[in-house]
C-alpha cells in the first residue's frame, strides 16, 4: 500500500473529537445514584456491626482487667512495704535495733524499692494489655516480636558489661549491701560511700581521692559501718613477767576506759583480756579485744595502746617489741676480742732483731 492511499484512508474516516464544553462539565450524580450508595453503606454496616461490637467489647474487657490487676498488684506492694516499715519500727530503740542499719535509712530504702516494683508491675501489665489489644485488631505481632528479640540480643551482646553493671546495682540496692556514708572495702578500692548508682558507686578514699567502681566488677563487699566493729590490741611483754599482774593491769585499764567520756559511747562491750596469743623464748603476746561502734575501732585501739603503755610504766611491766636490750645481757670484757701483742712489734726485741735482714758485704776496696 502506498503512502498516498494511507493518507486518503485516514482523511476519509476522521475520528470525532470531544468538544471543550463536553469534557469540562462534571457529571452530576442523580438522586438514584445517591440512594444506591447509601443503601450499600447501610448494608455494609449491617453486615460488620457485630464484628465491631465484639472487637470493642474485647478491647474494653482487656483494659478493664489490666486496670484492676494493676491496682491489685500496686496495693499488694504497698502493703508489703508498710509491713517492712512496721518491722523496722518494732526493733528501733531496742538493743537489737542498735546493731541494725538506721531505721530511717531502711524506711527510705523500702520506699524506693516499692516505687521501683510498682513501676515495673505497671509496665509489664499495661504492656501485655497493649499487645493483646493489637492482636484483637488482627495485627500480626510476629514481625514486631521478632524485631524486638533480635534488637534485644544485639543490645545484650554489645552492652553486656553495661547490663551486668545495672543488674548488680539493682541487687545491691534491693539487698541493702551498703549506702551513702558507709565505709566499705570493695576489693578494687576502699573508702566512704558518697554516691550509689545503678551502674557506678563512688567512694572517697583515705587520702581524699574519689574512686569510681563499676558495680559489675565488685566480687565481694566488706561493709565496715553495719553492726559493730572489733578493736584488738596485741601487748608484747617479757616472758618472765607475772601474768596475773599483767592481766589485772589490762583489766583495770579497760574498766577505766569504759567509764569515761566519750569512750563509754564508742564501746559497745567490755574490754576483754583474751589471754596469751603467742609465747616465745624472750617474750609473750597478750590479746585485748572489745566491741566498738562501727568505724571507731582504730580510735579505740589507739587510746587503748596509750593507756596500756602508761599503766605498764607505772606498774613496772616491761613492754618489748624485738630482741632483748643490750643492758640486760651480762657484762663482757671489751678487750676480749683483741689479739695479744706480738713480739715483732718492738724493733729491739730479739725476735725482731733475728728477723731483720742481713747487711750485704761491701764491694769497695
């Protein structure tokens, strides 16, 4: 077919084009169309209202149960904390209460623990209810839970030391192992606690330095501020001293110390002479011990040593701390270690003359 034939065919059958007036005028729906749409919507609502009602009732039931359970758990935790506070008030002011941690500190600790437990309980209960509500709306929770699980594993591997520190800090607070103002020995550092955190504990050392100790690195804790402390003094005397006299003098020193201010408040028990700790050839060690206020054992030990020294000097009891003194040994001749004078020391002695070299003969004529 030639090009002219194609063009003639196209020109003989032109396609009608829409007029501008027809394309710009929107179609107006009729009353019958609106009635049909309303009928379809009403039928769709009539078919699905039961499903909507069931979902709504299920959501309301889940939230109601979650709210009731949350209130019950929080009340149970509050009653538990109140019972702990009543137990603390029962022992406060008694002899047993003096050996326990301060009652106000225990009350604050119980309140803090109760607040943490209530927050955790609310988070768990309401979080579970939210997941159940999402499941009611036919939302697939598998990808969400899988993503949360993968993210948790990744965070656990990447921050395992951080998680260990936080968990250790939580258990330290729950068990009340130490608090602000306590003197502790954490192994890696020792000093007075100035701040307790979930991750790091701050200590003030003996020389004023501040130690930052990670809770996860602490393997053992020695609290020097809870209960009572022990002041122990070892007294070394000569082996020939009268033990009855030594014991009586130490007992008198301890009784005098327990009656004077402020030592009567620092001492929580009598000063006891425990007896001989060791016996050597030239000395023997007598052990003295007493229960003291926490953190005051060194102060009591220094005062005991001071008083024991003065009492022993007044009673004529010798305190030794090493080998026997030189003046106690027998007198020794200072010339005993010197050698006898030699006959060759004098130039005119026969031995010296005989040992003198001979004069060589003269060679001059």
